[in-house]
C-alpha cells in the first residue's frame, strides 16, 4: 500500500460487485476465511480489512467507530468497484452503518451481523459490566490469548466447535491489549440510531437466536427501522453465527446478494 492511512487489507477474487468484510471488536481480517472462499467462488470480489489498530494497521490515538468509518472511506475509495456491499459484524456492523452515513453514494448494500445501532449510555450499569467483564482479566495480568480462550466460547452456543470457531479464537488471541481495550470502550460510546432511517440500500440483518451480546430482538428492531430491510435469526447460534454455522450463514448471505445486490 502506498498510503499509510489506508488500513491493511486483502483482496480476493474478481467481479463487478465487491463485498467488504469488516470484523468485530474481537477479530481481524484472517477470521473471514470461510466467507471469503464462499463469496469468491460465487463470483464476488472480496476485500477484508484490518480495522485501525488491528493486524498491521496502527492504533489511532482517537480510536472510535467514527474514526474507523472515516478510515474505511479511504479503503472504499481505493478498492471500491461498480457495486460495493459492506458486511459488518458486531463493532464492524456499527462501522458499516456510520460509513453509510458518511459515504452513501459509494455503498450499495449492507449486511449487518450481530450488531446494534447504539449501546445506550456509556455509564449505564449494563455497559459498565460489559467493559469490566472484558477488561478485568487483563487488569489481573491475564494475556489476551489466555482471556480469549475463556470468554469467546461464552459468546457462542454451548458446544460450538469446528475449524471456523478455532480460527476465531486463534485470531483474537493475537490481538494487542491496547486495541482490545480501546475497542470495548468504543462500542459502548457508539450512538447511531439516527442513521437507520437514512439507509435506502438493500439491507440484511442477521442475528443469532442465542446471542446475549446483540440479541435477536435488538437486531429485529434495527431492521425494523430501515426501510425494506430483511431480518434473519439463525437458530442454535449465538454471537458468531458465521463461524458457529458457516454454511448456513453463507447460504443466507449469498441468497441475499443474489436477489438484492446484483
């Protein structure tokens, strides 16, 4: 990359439609392996990024959903094609929503996975517990790798297993502690409910029936505030539906893209 401001990213496949993959607070571009394969085999061009602070992308001092959305705009300008679809998971879904707010003419469809339009008041009891549950082990001296192998399974359905699940855990285990902390705070500070009524492109909202982080009823409300949005709740999965049941998730994704984004 010639411009150091553009986050690190991979490009796979060819086609007039590019699908951008935005990982969540716990992740990096590597964990999208099974989505990249399914999309590229179906004829889509796929761009997976490392959000600022992740992988080889440096952590900005002012890390926030808005900062990340502006950085994504640089990537969108560099790698965008005739049609651009943005798939964002969890924090990545927040970034996708804000990016649409900033760059509506360059985004032609959204897939929102296990995300929300807001986390409420940053100093609310649930929000404080959300931050504490995820940072207290690091404060006590546990590494991100040690922590990830304990808390990630609790964000998935009981007994979730397989290579895609292992890939999520292994990817998160490599995160920087500073990025880990910054991302958790950024999530609780995001407020994007005003964006939803502005969205006029096709939208698919995919929730996990068992998700306690971005519950299915919350995702249904998000979809309900976007004109024409489709909503799917995947049974038997929690927060990482695309890793817990990748074939089912990919089928929903490809069906939506084929019907609404060609």
